[in-house]
C-alpha cells in the first residue's frame, strides 16, 4: 500500500447513512428514546449533534453546552448558531460553581504557585508537551500575567499529576451532567471523540471518554471534516483551529498532546496502521527521516499508554 | 557517593514504587525501562523528580533523554556525573 493525499477520502453520504443505521439500532436495542450530545463549539461535537438530529427527530436530541469561567465567551454565539441550524434546543449549564466546590481551580492553582510563587488566579496558563529526544515526553507549563508576559517551566511529577487530576474534573463533571439528563429522559449519551483522539488516549477516563455510542470514533479528523461539509456545518466552525478548550490560554491540540498538527497527524496514524515505512511518511510529509521515526515511536507509545484509559474494570476469574 | 550507592538507591525505589516487589530482589541494571515496558513516560517524569530530590541535582530539559533515564545503569552514570560536576 502507498500513502497518497486521498487515502483518507470517504464517501460522506454512505458514511452518514452507516452511522445513522448504527445509531438507530442502538436506541432500538437498548430501548432508549433519544440522544444527549454535549457540544463545545468544535467540529467533532457539532458533527455528532447534526448526526443525532438526522437520525432521530431534533426534539429527541438534548444538546448541552457546559462552559466554565476559563472558556472564552465567544463560543456562546457559535453554540446558539449550531443548535439553531440542527433544529435542537440547547441547555446551557455553567459548571464553574461545581468545579469551584470540587476544588478544581484551587488545587490546580496551588500547584502552579509552587512553580511560580507570584502567580495569581487572574493569570492565564496552559500545559505544553515537550518531546525529549527519542520519545521521552514531559510537560511544561506556560503562565501569562496581566500584562501578557509569558513564562514557562518544566513541571515536576507531583505538580504535574495534581494539575492534570484537578483539570480532569472539567470533563468528569460534564459527563455526570450528561448522564443525569440521559437517565431523566431515557436517552443514550453520544461520545464525540474521533479516531485519532481515541487511539492516542486524548480523553479523560470516565470523562469525555465515557459514552454509550461513539458516532465518529472510527473516523480520522479529516474524515470528520468531510462529513461536516456534507452536513453543511458552517465554514466558521470548519475553519477553526482544533483547541483543547481546557486551559485559560489558547492552545492548539498538537501543542498539548499530538506529535503533529492536523491533518499531518491523520496521515501519520494512517501510516502506522497500514505498515508504511517511516521513510515513506517522511517523504510524503517532507520531514527528516529521524523525525518520522520519532513520530512512529510516539504514536505507538501513546497508544500503549491509552490502554489503561480504554480498558474495562478487571474481573477476577 | 559512588555509582553502586546510587544504583542501589534507584533499585530500591523502582522495586518499591514501580514493581511492588521486595527490596531484596535484584534488578538487571542494564535493562531498558521503556523497551521492557517497565516504565512509561509518566514514570520517567517521576524518576526525574526522584533523582532531583534524592541526590540534590538539577536536571536540564535537554537531559531528559533515553541515554540518561532508560536503565538503572544509565541513571546512575548520569547522576554520578552531575554530582562530580557540582
């Protein structure tokens, strides 16, 4: 097999029809009455909402938007636009107070203050992956003060674990709310992760990784874009840079986690899955050979690490 | 502190915290942590913090590489060199 620009091309109409068939059968199998979809304003959750509304009637779809104080207000307008176009009513539930009660912000800030004693909650921050040579990844934190001055430091183990566990409250609180409405309405919950995110472990166990059905979990990100175009998702959403939407500073997904930006990451994952040699990927993406080898190693290492997040609880037999 | 003392402290830490084994067990000091699936990238970050605290050294970002952190022997040499420099 050879890697070319069109290896990720799909027939959107056929794919949508297949997803609809699975989605309808799921409801019939488990005697559910509709779907809950959490929307963020990004491409993945928007496509999932459109697919849900296309599968069952829009009034059988519950869209929930769950912002918190560290997410920019600009998403509000996008959300209303998405829901209106899908014909679905959207419930807005701000989770800042719940996160505050859980200590999400406070415990995280304590860890940041250990690294930057002058840090205060008005500052913004984000985590950034740093790739040491030959695939030892570690994380740095970048903080930005009120004047826009940025500083960065490598995060030691204890502080890293505390910041990540506190931040994971965001995804887990949202999932709790989704299941509250799913239970109340006898609906099923749609997972909105795509294939690349699931494969590489870019999700929180029992948070955004939890769901009843994953509409786009088998699709590369570029295939989600093809479906989005077919479903007439607005160009504004299709042209956005994918972000983590988790930290107060703007952050692209590859900066936080993936080895490559989109769409190169799609091709790299496809290459690993189709036994393409690193040399060929290097040529295709115009990279140095050693860089392609590192990317392959990184993909395999993250896939291995994600096994824990995917696995079911172990039963003693 | 010589290389053997450093390796001994590292072995005990890894046996207790990563392998849940008795401290009296013997680890192959040349065994690759990553290739043998003993420690993942989070484990390496933990080891970096351990050596910084335990041996009072400072690890630079560009020193977090397999050549320095992928076996007990490699870490011992790295720590030993750091202690000699200081």
